[in-house]
């Protein structure tokens, strides 16, 4: 289960090889065998030229680092009838110039249209909103726009790399919002790490947006920042590292319990790593199961915070010995020793880009189920969560909305996966609908929507 994600666990570089080989039987087989022996993971293979004597193909390969790539090219150079023509970094190409931009929804090709979109026509719209601010919901992009805000202090398992280096991640988040649920995500970089300044800055720009998504802000500062913003603003505020991750992990745990026949009401869960994601996961799972989560962290303050929230202080060794489900969010590659995995355990090693243990290794040591952060990722949750929250005009993101997200994702998992595919637009719509219903039940929705809003003809705003 989750094999493709497990195989990719330690790979960081994607490169495209353009290869020419003689058009004779067996050469392609020797080529792919050489790639396998060089421990490369082969992705897409495309024929770009087919001639009487030669064939040219482009192959996507995943490798660990530049040294691994060099060894791979050296191995291919030893093959007869094969020439490597080019090695391209298409990932850098895709990011060149950034991945998102603001575009007009209205073509402006005539003076008449200019007058309607801008002056003088726009003045009437401005005056309508000035007399009745609620009309911004109908006549501006505000209700469909999410601020994606970071200070770059805890980026994607890479750590404190600063706001500029965090921008590609923020753009990726925005691109997914657009492509999967049709919302506009606006990346915002903060040139401060001071909590007071962060809160003040976000509060000042909040009128521009329908929701605020905090990204990659390090713990423990993030807990106070998010709490204060939720208290100050009348629009939903979500810390994706906490809320989005917790909701998706809940879905994975629900699926795992069904597959392994574990009773959610008595399950023993261990959380290794009690940073922003880890603590939020522990809190949500403890609420849903009714059982305190075993929590371990190298930082005593984090363990104390976990205990103050009702968790059980523990150690990694104790968790590996006693927990039926082990969740790790430490950012430490290879932290979980293979020999510590017990037969029948569920192991979710979720740090990106390198998991605490390769899922394939965990299964070899007897784990009933194992997955990493590529298959259990908050990208599965936050687009649909935001779509549902903004569609119903939610004033906040409630715990019930997070539970609705996880429960829906678990219910949509295929027989061989813990969760749906991240690009499954139907899954995102299902999440959005469930979130809107949960918001209505929680009393935070300004509008009550029926299912046709998300699934009927012309679904959406």
C-alpha cells in the first residue's frame, strides 16, 4: 500500500534525460535495467523521435542528489548503443518567473469595456459598497481570496530559510487553491519574525481577504500568533501546518483503523514530534478518540505543553513499544530505527522531504500499514476546507470543520490507499460540502448551502 510514495521517500531531485539509442530490440530494456541498478526511480517515459535507425526518448528520473545523478549518467555512458544527449532540470523551468499571477477575469479590449471595468463605471460600485459594506461579497473578489502568509521560519522540513526562499512553497499552495477549487491564493512574505509585528501586519491587511492561511511559521510562536488572530478577526484564520495537517492525518488514521480492525475508541496513538503539526495532530486525535495521545519531543517545553493539553508525556522508545499507531513529524530523516517497528503497527512518518523511516522499510519490519508525507499531506485538505468555509461565509474554522474534512477524506479512500489522490477534484468538492455543513451545525456559517451549490449545474460561486 502507498508504494509509489514510499519509493520516492528519499528522492529530492527530478531530472529529465533525453536519450538516443539504436532502434534494435533489447536496448530499452538494458537502459531501464541500468537505471534500476543505479537506484534511480523512473517516472514518465516519452518517445520524441522514431527513426529507422535511432529512437530518442525523454525519461524523468528521481535521484537523491547531484552525486547520485552523476553516478547514474556514468552508468548510462557504459551502455552500448545508448547516448545521453541532454540532462534537463524541468522543475527549475516550471518555477521560472514564479507559478502564479493575478489575472483579470474580464477581457478589456475596448474603450467601452475599460469605462465599465474602471472609470467612470466603477464609481457606482464603490458607492454601493460604501453605503452597504456587505455588498463587497457580491461585487469584489474578497470572499474568494485567501492570504497565504509566512515569515519563512519553518519551511517544508527545510527549517528557517527565510521569506524569499519560502515563496515557491507559498506559490505552490496558491496554485493548488486555484486549480482544485477555484479560489485565489495571494502569497505574502513577512520581513519580521516578531509575533507582535506579525499579528499587527496581518490585522491591517485582513480586509483584503476572505480568509487568512498562516504557513510555515515556527513553533511555539505560531500557537500564540494564530490564537490572537482568531480572536481579533471576523474571518477564518487557519494555520495549515496545524489545522490542515491534523485534519488529513485524522482521515488517514480513520482509514488505518478500519483496515487493521482497530477500535478508534481504544486505540493507542503515539505522536513523535510536538511542534506545530505534531501538537495539533495529537489534540485532534485525542478529541476524536477520547484517549490521550502519547507524546514525545526532544524539547521539554513541548512535552510540558502537550501534557498541559491533556496528552501523556512519553519517549520515542515507549511509543514504539506500546502505540498501535505511530505518527512522526520531527523533520529528522531516519529517526525511527527499523528494528523498533513492531509487527502490526501503523507507521505514519510524515516529515518532508525525508521521512523518519521509509514506509517500505517499515512494512518489511512488519508494519501493517505505513505511509509518508507525500501520501498523507495537508494538500489533500486545505483546498476543500477553504472552499467550504468561504462558500458558507464561515466566521472561523472550527474543530467540527476539521473533523468533517478528515472523515470525508477517509470515506473517499480507495481500497489500496489511506486517502484519495491529491488531485481528485471530486474529493475536494466533497470536503467543501462537508465543511460547509459542519460550519452551519457549529453556528459559524453566515449562509446555509445545499449540496447543489457544490455539485449542481454551474456549481460554485
